[in-house]
């Protein structure tokens, strides 16, 4: 929706409704396929153990049927009701999420980078739906959302480390906590840099720098709080182990 609203083209309510609904249906299909594949692992996590496939409220056949219907309807709406570029972006994102990101979570921390691409594509779809193409403004929005994924997800996964570890997911917060913190801070800085660049690329005005810079500062505070929380848990354990050895 943000991509459509910010694109430099007239606002058409019908196209806006079609791209919003079509994108939502494709997203629902991706989520359904993801949960279909991850039932054995979701059952081991407190956050996901009550999902409908895990508890048996829906069968795997229901999930796949829903995914096929949602993907087919959503992509048809995007192609016939919007344009081919928007539909291609939607189809590519569906494939990226279900066939690359989902299995990659089991064996590589690079899944977070792939997942961030998935999260950055929807504003491109909105922009393409409105303007019929992609320009610097579209890529700026995608870049902001791509960079935002890291402080957002790394902070979220930090408090879910036991869950991810128990289920066997390869997340930075589990395998390399230091990298998790550094990556979150690095991409927070990238958000600030993109915000500063936006007015100079005629994407928005100078006030954008101040409002988005404030949001980036909030993300830094969240990451620092997570770091302090981890230290509070680690230090007493280290002291106890040291006393035991003595």
C-alpha cells in the first residue's frame, strides 16, 4: 500500500484494491505453504505450537488446497487486473519464500538475508501497480524495508533463542549472538543513510530525515536493551561457575 501511495502516478481506487487484495492472497498462500512444511518444527516451539496444522484443526491437504486457491486467485488478479510486472514480482516472491527461504532456515543463517528480500518486494509491487514500472523511489522504499528487517527480526529472535534452538533453526541469535547484535546495528545505520539520501534523490522532502532518524534511534534502543538483558542473564551464570570451580 505504501508503494502504491508514494508512486508518482494518479491514484486509481480499483487498481489499488486489486493490488492490495492480490498481494494479500499471494502472501496467504506463501504462509500456508510455509506452515505446511514446518509442522514438525512448529510443534517444538512455544510461539507456534498452537497453529492449526500443528494441533490438527486443519489437515495438510486443506493447507495445500488453500494455498493453491489463494495463489491462483491472487496472481490472476495481479496479472489481469493490474499488470504483468506486479504479477511477476508476486510470483517471484512466492517462490523465494516457499522454496528458498523456508528450507534455508534449517541449515544457514543466510536465511535472514533471503527473508529480508522477501519483505522488501511488496512495496515494489505497489509501486509497479501504480506507475507501471520501477524507479529510484521504488528501490528506496524496498531498501528501507530490506534494512529494517534485520533490527526488527534480530531483536524479535533474541528473546526466542530457546525456541529456535530447540526446533533446530539456524538463526543468528542462536548460532552467533555477537553477529546478531552487530548486524542489527549495521542495518540500523543503513536505514539512517537511506533516509538521508532520500531527499537528495527527490523521493521525499527534508523532513523525512528527521522523522525516520527518530525511528532508527528507537531501533538502536531496542537492540541495546536486548544486549543488556543478555548480559544480566550471562553474568550471574559466569559468576556461579567461577565460584564452583574454586
